[in-house]
C-alpha cells in the first residue's frame, strides 16, 4: 500500500468532540470518522486494525473448537418477548417495524436467535457439546454513547454460545473459552485483569470480566498491592475490622442535635468521627421493612442486599414508607424499629460499641447505643461498599480501586434462555432436557480503543505489532530525489516479498509531515530513506515503542527492519 493513494487524511488539531485519548487519536490518525452519536465509519486504517483483531479472535475461537456462523441483525421481536428481554433491555433496544407492522429489533446480542437455531438442528445428546460464534455488528441505543469506539451505539462484537448436556459440560466449555479469551487479549497486547464479576440478580451464574486497565475506564475493580486479591467493586468484601475488645459500656443517653439530619452534621455537632456513628438505612424488600446497619462512614452496597433477597425486589425507603411506619427520616435508630423489620448489620458493626445513632425523634440522637442491650441484630453479613484503603481480606494491606475498560465478558447461563425458549434436546434415556448454555462476548471496536488508551504518547498511537494497521512504514523523506525514490521502492518491494505488512509513504509532502504522521498513526517500525542517507549508503530506523533510532546499510535495510520488528511489542 502506498500512502499517496491511501484514504487517510490525518488531522493536526485535537477534535473538540473527543474527550479521551483513544477518541482523539483514532480521529486524528484517520482511523474513524463520526456519522452520528455513537456511530462511526471505519476508514481503511481503522478497518485494517479491526480485521487484525478479528483475525486473532477467529483463530482462537476456531482453535477452541467453536464454529463460525453468521446470524442476522434484524430480528423478530417475538423471541425477545419470550425471554422477557424486550422489556428488560428497555430503551437500549433499537426497535423497528416492517411494512406489515410487524415488530422487530436490531440485535444487541443474539441468544434469542442462536438458542432456537441449535435446538432446531442439534436436538440429540449425541450432537453435544457444541459452541458457535459470530463476529458481527451489534446495535444498542446506549443512554450515553461516548468516548468514541469505547461506548458506541453500533459496535463490532464476537459473541459465542456453548450448548451442553449438563452443568459439568457447561463448566468445561466455559473453561475452554476462558483460556481462549486470555490468549486473545494477550495477543492483542492488552494489559488486563480477569475479575469474577457479581453474578447479578438476573444472570445468576458464574461470570468473569476481562478488564483492560485504563485511566478513562468506566468500570472499577479492587486490587491488593500484594497481588493476593482481585474483585469486582460490587462483589468485593473488605476484611472485617478487629473487635475493639472489652469496652466499658456507656449508658444510652438521648441528646439534642438540632437540624442534624445527616451524618456529617452530627459529626460536626458532637465532634465524634463518623466511624463511631451507626447508620440505619431503610429498605423495602417485597413489602417488608429491612434495616441495614453500617458504620457512619460507610455506604450500603445495594447490590449485595439485592442478592441476599433475590428474587424479592429491594428498594430504598421513600418518604411515604417512613411516615407509614412512624419512622423519622434522618433520625432512625436501631432501637425503635418496627417489630417485623429484618435487621441486618455489616460485620464492621460487630466490632463496635457505644454507638451514636438516631433517637427515632426529630433533631434527636442517642449516644452509647449497644448491640444486645439496646437493640438487636438479626444477622451479620457483608453489606458495605468497598472503598480505597480498606484492608485486604487476605493480607490486611490497604486495597486499591482501579479503573478499567471491560473488553470481554463470559457467562455461565445455565437454562436462562433455553427454559423460556423451550430449547430442549433428547437425552439418552429419551427425555427432553434443557440445554446448559454459556455466552461469551468480546468487543472488537472496544479492544481497538482500549489498546490506544493503553499505548499512546504525546506524538500519537503506539500499536502493538499484532494489531497495527501496518507493521512497517517506509518513509521516503525526499520524494524529489531519484536515488532515494529508487531505494525506498526497492526496500518496500523486498519487505512485501518477505511477507511484511508494509506501507510506503511516497506522498509529495515535507519529511516533517511524514514523520509526524508515522508517529501519530503508530506503525511499530519506521524505515526512513532520505537523500543524505542514500548518499552515505544508509537508512535510519526507528522503533516507535521506545523512540530508539538506529542506522543500517542500504543493502540490508529490509533485514534490519525485520530484526527491529521482531523486538517490537
Ligand atoms: P457495558 O457494561 O460496558 O455496557 P455490557 O455488560 O453491556 O458492557 P456485554 O453485553 O457483556 O456488555 O457485551 C460484550 C462486550 O461487548 C463487552 O464486554 C464490550 O467489550 C462490548 N460492548 C458492550 N457494549 C458496548 C458498546 N456500547 N460499545 C462498544 N463495545 C461494547
Ligand atoms: Mg451495556
């Protein structure tokens, strides 16, 4: 490929609409162009990167034994209603109607297609296990499309689905995919962690997220600097604090705290730390009151509470709930709760004593409230939202909270889709049995952006050679020098012959422009052929990742470029 004919007009300025480095650089480097919010055209350079990522994923999927299929994007709404996802996806689902008024959706993922597909054709236990995958564009009307390719409304995904006879088989298929995923992200050159995610209330099964570490990431995870703990922030459990030991129990005394309806205001008035206050957060679980007790400096992790009561829905108390039960919002104390309230306390509460808490009266608190004597707790459990600096449950070191971009997510689904879609196979004994399924997603366009987030500098992108649009660029620095042209063409031809993915920058541009573009676009290796070098019998080489420059004799320039490429990340 020659840059003179390549559709790639780079931009000198940072586009105003782009907030994060990957968006800025993918626009500036002429990889993508916007069409509308969350929808982009891939230019030739961008498409080359996507195709390379696609190639890696296809190889790993094929090696894992999964078979490629291609499912449609326009789908009938019926099956989406059958699984309840027509409603569950809500406005995120792109909905449309055909000329006959039939409802359809644009596929955001394809369980509703693949499940009947497999059930229709592979309906004997002898056909199982089977895994299929596709690499196809997905459509989601995201509430906030942003950050370029990181959160689009149209994005490229590899989605795979496994079908097994039993749970054991499903676990085995899952393990195979887990390995394939590691290889995919390793080969794409991403720095990532694999975190067991919260099973959630809907999915319910084991699932792991592959998180590419990045400052701009929207997803948080918890990690111990010693490397012995890694968890989803929703699921993370801090080590329970040591009990304070034998304390002299103070009497419980009611005090005036005028206008202090928040922890911060009580701290201010009493001069006691928030960690010594007992916060009582009220929830409604299917019509019954639930009190969650946590130290005043902690927040209740509602996901943990939801999981505990699942499938009963849990919501925070509204003003009417407080009134109905005669509770004073902002001044609830654990000693004045309704008799039928379920009282749950975080483990951290077990270690404390002499709490300051609400007095169940307006503008009043109590001091010296103690478990057992003044109030009772129905059970101790893990309720708090983890925060930076919490002790590691393994070693006690302060935990860190880091940001990441979720590039892959794998799930053990069990019969979540096979049950509502009545997808069964015939077992050896003749009975109809539901498939045990798994689903496995990777965002290709998101990998592309995540790779840029992880690998860029002031000058531009630093692609890993496995997904770079071209591995080597031959920069013809003086296009008006006949000998330089001849040498550049010769080196370009030799590199192509030797199987290198190479671009010749033969544009009628100043050398400075070509160097800046080479750095911006981020080819791993640059070979510079200039007038002065040619006269001296040399070419200049540059490794983009380190900026290291070297020289090689003209005659062996291609070999030198290949050697340098071998050292590129
Ligand atoms: P998120 O929490 O980021 O919205 P998700 O849980 O909705 O992700 P999945 O349904 O598991 O994502 O989709 C599988 C993969 O598809 C994700 O891991 C991600 O790589 C990619 N993906 C999901 N939504 C988008 C999007 N809007 N833009 C680009 N890639 C996406
Ligand atoms: Mg989503």
